[in-house]
C-alpha cells in the first residue's frame, strides 16, 4: 500500500491530575505589561518531554535498543550522517500509527510546569514554537494528547514531515531541508529572523528565547538572544566547557520566572537603546536591523573559526568527505558530544 500523508485523528486528553505541577508553577501567568515582543523556540524530546519519542518507537517496534545504539555511534564517529541513520531508524518501524502512539503516550512524561508556562505565553501573546529534528505528525499527536487540541493548536511545530502507510509497514521522513541533518535548526531560526527584520517598521524586533537539552540544539541556541539549558544535561555541560552564556532550568517554571525578569530589564534597556547583559552578543547582531532598509550579512560577519564550531556539519560530517586542516579539531569536538546528539530531538 502506498504511503499517505498522515493527519492525526482527534484523541482523548490525558488527565491533568496525573501531571503533578510543582509549587514553582504558582508564578503569575497574567500579562507582564512589557512592550518588547518575545518569541520562544523549544526543543521537544528531552526538553518539553523527558523521554525521546523516536527512541520509544524504535525500541518497541523497530530496530531495537541495541541496534539504535550502534546507529547512534555511527553518527558520533562520522561514519554516517544524522539524516542517513534517521532514515534507517524510522524505516525499521512496522506498527500502525495509533498502536505506536498507545505505547508512546504511556511512556512519556511532560515537564510538570510546561502547561502553566504555555498559558503564560498565551496570556502575554508570546508565540511558542517547537523546533525539532523529529517527525511533525508524531509531535502534534503527542501535544494534542497532553495539552488538548485547543491549546495545542497555538503551538507551531517546525519539524520534518512524514508519510506513514495505514498498516504501519512504511514510515518515511519528509525532510524539511536538503542537508545532512534533514532539519537545520539554525536555518529555521534565521528564517524567522529574516521575516521579523523585514516586517519591523519601528525597531521593535522580538527577543528570541531558545530552550533545549542537548548539543544537537547548539546551532539553534547560538542564534537566540537568550538560551535556557536543562540542568545537568549535555547542552549545559557544553555551555560551561565553552563559556557560552545560558540560564539553567529544572522545569518550565524556572524559565517562566526568568523570562519575566529578562523582559522587564530588556524593556527598560530598549528605551535607552541598550540590551540586557545576559543577551547572546552574536545573536544580537541581527537585532541592529530595525527597518526594512537594513539587512546585515550575518554569515559574512561570523568569524571563520566560529563557523567550525557552530554549524551542524561539525556534528554529522561523514568521514568519506575530503578532509581539511581543520578537520581534526572538528572530529575531536564530535567525539566529545553525548548520545543526545544522535536522538531525533
């Protein structure tokens, strides 16, 4: 049977009583009254949810945990690209979507304060976007279940699409970008920046917040004004090792509290044409463009040695590509990354 584009059916909402929000979620979700526009981009697996949706499916209905770990290592070593390995993982599945979701929903735990944070975003007109290397139909179905379709519809998902046969015998990713990663998260952030820059008439350019957990989030994180890294995981370790500005979080209640503080400081500094001290200096370059007449060339402005570190190819460059003098340093960095980089995040 030929694969068809999947449209998830309506599903029952998981009881909110089982989510057990922390006392931190008592932070006020009403309007904070600042003028600065804010937009949030967040990783999905390991960030909004504690587990990885793809891993649950692969371990139960596909290649299995042992083979998946071998495939992860092939990415880390540079033997194969993230996209190539991901196609094998998704292609190994043989389960109808609904059956796979029944197992997945019971294995997933949502951040206990995410729903409160999302309400805070809605009340303050803060767009919240998921930016993921996973499959959009899977992520949408999960959000519909845990949040309810009414709240879920306010979250834009920037991820790869998929075709899935009705009998579940064929799962095929439809890649968002024609790259070794399939989804270049940095490009997705920069596409938004281009749009915001062209639409801005008064210089009120949104403050970009990125939330993640793994080193695979680093390309997108580098493009954000403010970075939140889940405490104790690889993204925080990488930021510490490389002295990158970030704010650690345990739950989304921490993020909510810090966003309120930053927004208020930013609002005051913006009036004086300044920016908060904890903003990412590199990401701030794009904010200098305050009208349709100002379009800086950020790629050209990026130092050559920084490109070696921040672009996604650093983490997924196949070994068969022609080597250069810089490649040993890149290979060393790739070997230092954790398995989280191989997971569809």
